[in-house]
């Protein structure tokens, strides 16, 4: 194992160097060897990443290497276990992004990885070469097919396109693959955190999460992964708030129907939003005291969506209870629940 | 170096600008419409770029090239298609300088680095990028997996729409859009299920739901052997695209007519792999169309042995496919041969292998009798009205066409002629003559029968002998060189060579002497291969026949077989 860790460390150093000006000393052979080592790292990752005890050792090795590199190379971006899984691709991108990469290195990349003869089949003895032509082809094909609406006859829904659906599916599979083996829960959670972070904000990712959670004909493995995803959402109230905020009211209602766990969380959020509203007596309207809260109109929209779903009775009952708790007034402007019920009826 | 025409350059530059990233449906449609011509233009561009000594020179003589290629790299319809992507990248590769000499070349290099970055990675800070990065597999695998899932999803959608009730909104627009998107993907193995599902979707409403470009792309990919869809998807294509079917038949015909050397030994394989016999057995109208193409080919090149061999082998493969089907799925054979005289169907469509050899002569007599009746009518009418009526002519042609389709019986007759006596030979010679000379052009039938009999008599004398004296060879030579009946005499000659009792060494000697002329050898090679096809089918095979046939084939050699007339 020690030798493995040593190799790993040196390869990560290579990866770091490829982003620096040292790379100008490389030639095509250096790059070749670097790619071979990168392929080795990918192999190490595949072999060990789902084994909690070995993973801990790998992560420790990564941590130490990162520390060392940060000291030696200012501005070094720490590398993660995910970087290990795509080491050759990372190296490629580093070389392509580095203006100091020698021309001969890029030229040889071009000749070896892009201009495969024929259909881009892997040739004997060239297993560490990447099939970039194949990658570009698949990536472009996904772009072409990704924008198809999945339910053209239903309501137009920007989230219901092939790409989002498949991303949701891939996410579930990824979660499940780790779930199958014991001791991976925190790794799994960290992975979701990392995806969220690298997505550049919740935005489209909340659509993916929704797609994951709404995945129909769920096999038991999907259900377990969906459950895990919900737990992850629950673990971070800020995140949950943002998710409910960025999803459409229809999506929230759909999720509430399918997942009792989500329904409870959603209710909690709605209650919080509602109770944060203040009544402006002069203007006769409910106003939001701060920017993070939602408007009365938005709140009505959310409830309206639940109201027109099979959850209507339940919603009504709950609102009536809340109204009673606040004095059961029928006059407007005293309790937000009273006013919501008036709007909904 | 040939310069690129100005109008072409501005046309394609204009297209590249208009297409952009191909986000609107009209642009997608336009891109797919120009896929093939774009590929030829890129090919031309590549040929222009390759001999250039430097990027500076390239930029000077083709100032548009950078912008043009760069824009195309952003169009997924161009980069998804394997061939156009390869051409595009090769062109870009030509502009990369390993040792840049000036600022222009350095800038070009930087630009190419960025282009490659764009092509191989996602923008950071996007969900696609994040999911790919943390997928735990290499990007190529991740995208391939994603693509498979998208394909599965859309396949389901496309197949589900199959049961769309007519009262609901017609889904043809959606299907059409999917088919346009699939144009660059037709040869992508991961997309095969979707391509198949699109093809198998029956046209449920009057509007044509698949884009023409899609049909064209699938059809072309099939002909280039690049298509990976299931057989029934391809057959579905033929069912709703007549031109695709015709092209498939013509391509088979062309391969037989042009590339004899290799097709010859594998004619049956080529025919089976064309899937046309299988499709014909399942869909009667496909069989009728295929045979219409054959009919026309035969009319144009009546004496071509290759076409005849193809038709015979095709019919054989068709009958085999048909037998393999469940009987309840089969239409009656009559439906497949609507124009042929119905009384001929049973005797001709029965394979010689299904009849005991002792009964062949009787079976052939029956066939001959039926043909004679048909021809008798022709001749009588001819005397009456001095000219054949078109209807009559058509009937004779159809009878003859059926004989070509079932050519095994002609071979059987030729084989029997080697051993029968003079009296029994008459009807067999008649059948052989009719097969080779169906028309009575210039009332030559009688004359041709005489020639056939004469040849037969000579061959009978020639073949039992061990060494053939030159004076006995010359009449055969003479007959062969007469343009009248070359094929007929060759047919007889080869049957004698294989089935007579003469030793193989003397036979080979005779054949080599007689078939000195290359054109004649080629014809002989075709005939032997066509005979072989029948002999391979027969179980009770004379053990000496096969080695003799092979020796003969070797002695006239496939090496001489190119270009048959």
C-alpha cells in the first residue's frame, strides 16, 4: 500500500505541475508518462474508492499531498478523490488550459487521442490513450437529445426534459452504488455536497433533485437512494429552503404527494414563511420583513397548488387547525392563516 | 492545389454563422439537410489544407477557415456525427503548428487549445460539469451512460406514442423532431434502440412523421454497412420508404455486377446479408418490388449470367426464409408470383433436392410440357396476326422469368443431358434453349435448337475420351465463338465437364484449351459458382462432383473472374 500511496502522491504532483509554468520543460514523452501515471491513479480509484477503510487512507494521502503542494505552489487548487477518478481528463484539461504547455505536447495529444483512424476504436497497446473523438461524439449526442421535452402533451415544464430526467437517474445510481456497501454514508453525503458546490449554486440542480425524487417505477434500490437524498436535504435547512424556493409550486406539490417525508419538511417551510409575514395595517397587505422571506402572493400560489392536488383535504385541515391556534378569527389582517384560507376558498 | 470556389466558401461560411449552436428546430433541420454536402466540403477543405507548408500560408489563402471551423465546433449536430467530426478535427489539426514562427501561428495554437477544451469538457460551475466530475467514472463512460439512458427514455416515448388515439393531438411533430435529432446519430451504437423505435413506428396519420434526411441517413448507413439496428427495424424502413428499398436492391445488384471476384464465392452470403430475402418472405410487396427491379435489369442485360445467378440465389434464399416462418404467417405462394402462370408454380418452386433424382426426368418433362403449351400459344398467335400481342409476350416473359428464378431446374436438365440418350434429350435441350433464348427474335428458336443439339452431340463424343484430339475440339470452339448461343453451349460444356465419367485431368485440359479467351472464362466462373450453389444444397451428393467442380474452378481461376459480361 505504501508504494501505491507514494505513486499516488507523485502523480498528484504531476497534475499540479501541469498547471504551472514548469510544464514548459515537458516534451511529448513526459506527457505520455504523465498520462500513464494518471491512468494508474484512475485504476487505484476504481479499485478502492468504495472501500471505507482504504478510502480513508487514500483521503489522508490526498490531504497530505495537498498540504505539501499548497505550501510549495501558491494558488494550488486542492485535489479530491473525484479528481482521482478522472485523472487523465484532469491532466488533459490542465495541459490545454496552461498557455505554457509546449506546442509539441499539444500536437502529440492531437495526433494520439483525437485523430484515431476509423471509428475511434482503442488500439492494442494504446489503452492509456483517451478516446477523445468518442468523448466529443457522446457529449454532443447528449446535447442533442438532452433538450427533448418528455411530456409534450402535458403542461410545459422546463424541468421535464430528457437531460434533467437522466441526470436525476444518474444521480440516484451514483448514490445507490455507494449505498450498497456499508460505511459509505458520510462519503455519499460529502459527494452530494460536492456536486452541489460544483454546480455553481442550486439553480438547475434542484430540478435534478426533483427529477430524482419523482422518478417513477422506482425499484427498491431507487427508493433507498431517494430516501437518502431526502435525508440529505433535511440535514440542511438553508438548502431545503432554497430548494422549495427555486422549484415551481407544481413540483413542490408533486413531491409532497409522492414523499410524506418531503410533505412534512415542505409544510415546515411554508409555516415558517407564513409566520414571517407582517401585516401592514395602513396598506392592508401582508408584507415580507426581509428579502429571504416570500411574498404573500407566492405563499398563496404554493398553497393553491396543494389545494388543487389530492392533498386538498389534508391541507385544508391543517390550515383550519393553524387558524384556530391563532384565535380563529374570520376578519382579514389578523391571522395569516385566516387570510390564506379566504384566498384559497 | 485547387482553390476553393468563392461561392462555395461564402455559402458555407454563411451556413456556419446561421447555424450557430443549432438550438432552433429550423436550424437543426437545415444542418441535417446539408450534412452530406458539408462533409464533402470539409473533405475538399482538408485536401486544400494538407499540402500547405504553414498555418500562416493557410490563413493567408483561406482567411475564413478559422472562423468557419471554430463555429462548426460549437454545433453539436456536426460534432456528434463521427465522420464530420473527424474531418473537422483533421482540418483543425492542420492549423496547429508544432513550431510556430510568428504571432499569427501562436494565436492559432492558443485558439485551438481553447477549442479542444470546449469540445472535451463542460463549463465549470454547471450541473452537467458537477455531475460528470463526481460520477466516479471517466467522462467518456459517463456520457456514454447518459446517452444510453436518454436513448432508452426517448425510445420509450416514441414507442408509447404508437398507441396514441386519433382523437388526441397528433404526435407527428414530436416524432419528426426526434428523427431530425437522430440524423447525426444513425451510426452511433448507443443510439440504435431509438433509431429502431423510430423506424418501427407505423405511419398512423397522413403526415409523414420521419424526416426525409433521417430516412436518407439510415438508408445510406445501411448500404455502407454502418447501421446497427435490428432486422425488423430495417424492414420497417423498407415498408415505408420505397426509395430506400430500391436502393438496397440496386446496391445488391451493383455489387454483383461490379465486384464479381469476391461476391462470386459469397453470392449466397451477400444475398442473405442484404436481408432482402428475409424481408421478402415477411412482406409480400417487398418481394414484388425486388423482383420488379430484377425484371428491369434482366430486360436491359438479358444475357448477363451474374444477374441470372443473383435472381436464382435470391429466390432460393427467399424460399428458405419462407420455410423457416410459421406456416400460419405465410401468404400463399400465389400472392408472391401473381404474374407467373399458376400451373408452373408447383413444379418449378419445388427444389430439385425435394424430388428423388430418379424422378427428375419425369419432373422436367412435366415442366417442359407446360412451357411448350405456353409457347405453342405464342407461335400460333404469331402465325395468325404476324406479330405477338403485348399481352402474350408478357405471359411468355413471366413464364421465363419464373424459370430464371427457379434456375435450379435448368441446371438439373443440363446435368441430366450428360447421361441421357438421344430421345430423352429433346425436351431437356428445349428447356435449356428456352432458358438461354427466350425470345423468338427473327424466328431463331428452331435454329438455336439445332445448334444446341449439334453441340450436345459433339460433347457426347468429346468427353468419354481420355485425350481430346484437336479436330474434335474445333467444332466446340466454333460453336462457342458463334455469338448466337455461347451461354447455352458453355452451360452444356461445363455440365459435361463435371458430371461425365471422363477423368478430371483430361477434362481440365479440354476446358483450358477451349476456354482460352478471358471473357469466356469469366462466364464459366459465374456458371460454375451458380451451379455450386445448387449442389451445396443437395444432401445426396455424388462424392466425386464437388472435388471436380473445385478443380475446374481452380483451373479457370477466380483471378480471371473480374468483369463479367
